[in-house]
């Protein structure tokens, strides 16, 4: 998958796209969860912040379904914890996947029975979820119309009921690798959009009324079929990052752009903040004027590490790149969350061939990172993690095959 882009590829791009659509996604398409609203930016320093194993809740099987349960995401707000995943329906040879959803109203102690919120015959994949107040938004990619489109359902009563599915993408465009964020009444979504006449374009759409309606789509920059755009809204400003793979020259790039509010919707020119060798799916966190971008990439010796670049001036300049998994060699699928004081990183790491979920947090002003904890700690393949923080509790989900089929596992950690 590490190839050089040539002119001839432009003509066979639809074929590549078809192959890509048929293949299982390589990445988890994981989404970071929003920063806590009304956050208290007191930078503390503590050497003993990550507590012992006993502080983690027991690992729980959330999907508990004999068929394929994959690509889980978690969001939380107060005591409400929401989990969504992609579930095979109709048996082990089923071609249909649907988006399942559960909610806890007591900080993860109990969860509701799964609700099928796509419930259609198309391939419904890669849910993304974000929560603010009593609102929760679930977005996914669905080919029920014969092409891949981005659908969104909203709940304004803590996940008890949802609005009908709203299509965010354009008819007959192929839209995938979608992501969303929300703050107050703002809901923003991005995805990778393919039109034969325009190629792959990172596309953004914004709602100012809790996803009742959306404004015009904005093109943020060119992409390719392996680009994974991510978005954040913070103080009325939108921030996006994505990777491009050797489309311009032989170098993979991590790009960043900021987009103003409604009066200035045009994006700034995408800024290249890093090069990478392979993989490259980035995540973005915005806290005040700090913008932090995390990604995993092949290193010079062929292994994979977790990398980090930071801006402390609202994205005008970025720091040099740090390696946050230097003692490992098989890092992938990073996500990040913020508890109002510390930043938490969760990623997938191959340790002696066993895929595990690792947790690391900042110790001081987002520049120092502390010791690494193993959250999954089992012999199964543990992959595609997601995390969210609310009311002093860190909620973690991932996909695990310890039981013999892919299930969604959940653990939480008391941060207080
Ligand atoms: Ca299952
Ligand atoms: Ca379906
Ligand atoms: Ca494992």
C-alpha cells in the first residue's frame, strides 16, 4: 500500500476505489472525544497520577453477540456513557452490518440493551459518536443507496430516542472515513469525499442548531483514498487534520488547517506539519490555543511508533515531532481525551505479537508524558480503542477476540 502516485493512476483510481471498498478497512477510523466543556486549565504536575490496576473496573463484554462486533466508539457526558459499534446481523456469513448503540445513565455501572440505529440492508460501518449535555450524535457510513454516504442520527434525551437518519453527504458522491465533533449547539462533520471530476476532497459540514440542519459543505483540501480527516470545534473555530499518501510527491504528509466561524468559513491553506512513511491516520486535540496532533507511522527501521506534534499558538507553528512509544515497535490506532487538566492517549500496540491497548497521560502542560499502562492485558487480539472522560471517570472501549469472536470490551478508570 506504499506506492508512488503517477498520472496513470488517476485513470484507474475508480478501480482502486472499488478494491478499497471491497476490502476491509485497515484502520479503525477511530475518533477522539471532545475536550470537557468549561474546562479548568490548571496545569499540574504529578508523578503518581496513574493508579494501580485495582483502580480499573473489571473488563466487561458490551456486545455479547456470537457474530462480528467491531469498531466500537465511546462518548460520555456527566453520568451518561454511550457506546456504538458495527455489528454483523443475520448470521456468521451475513453481508449486512448495522450500527448498534447502548447507553449507561450511571457512569458505566449498567448499560441498556443494544439498540439497532441503522437497521437497513446496506453495509453500515464505522460509527462515530460525540456527546454534549444531554445530546448525543452518531454518524456512520452506509451504502444502502448503492454508494457510500454519511448518515447521522441525533438524540436530545440522553440516548433514549433518536431523530431519523439525516444524509450529510451529496447524492452520488462516494463519502467515507467520516468523523464528527460537537460543542454547545455546534455539530461538525468531516469526511473523505470522492467525485470523478474532483477526485478525493476533505469535506466539512457544520450545524449551529444541534444537527437539526446543516450549512453548505466546505472543501478543506485535496486528499486520496487513504486520507482520514478529523475535526474539532473549539470556541467557534474549527480545526481539521488529515493524512495524504504520496499523492503530491513520494512523501506522506500530515496536514492541518483551521477554519473560521460562520463569518469566515474559508479554510486557511493546509499546513504540512509532518511527513510520515506509512499509516499516518492522525488525531487532533484542541485545548485553548494548544493544538496537538497524534499519529502512528512506520519508522526508519520498519516498525511503527506513535508520534506527536504540538502548537501552542493556535496552529501557526508546530513543535518538532516527539516519539511517544519509543520502547515499542508496533503502534497503531491512537485516540486522545482531555479531563480538564491532563491529556490521555490510548492506542493499540503489538507486544510480542499480542495486540494490546495501552494508556499514557501527560504529566505537565501537555509536553511530558508519564508511564504506560496496559488496559486490555489479555492474550486475544485487542484493537481499535476509544476513550472518553466525564465526571472524573475515564471510559475505554475496544474490540477483542478473547472469547472466540469479535466483541466490544469496556473498562473504566476512576481519575479522582
Ligand atoms: Ca460479537
Ligand atoms: Ca445495515
Ligand atoms: Ca490482547
